[in-house]
C-alpha cells in the first residue's frame, strides 16, 4: 500500500473513532455502561469466531 493511501486510511479511522467518542459523550449515557457493553460485545464476537 502506498504511503498516501495508508495515511488516508489512518486519518479516516482516527476521525471515525473521534466521532464515535464525541457522539457517545454527547448522548449522556454513563461511560461505565458504554465500556461494559463494549467489552461484552467484544467477548461475544470473540466467542462466535472460535472454531473447535
């Protein structure tokens, strides 16, 4: 991947993350609740991807 493309993808990811944090902060929902839901969601996705 050429450097300008990589930098563009990096900028898009950073802006998307900042926008997500900004929307959550403005929503008035408890940060503890958001963190707990994020951890539970990540754990669920991890368990669904396991192949045994």
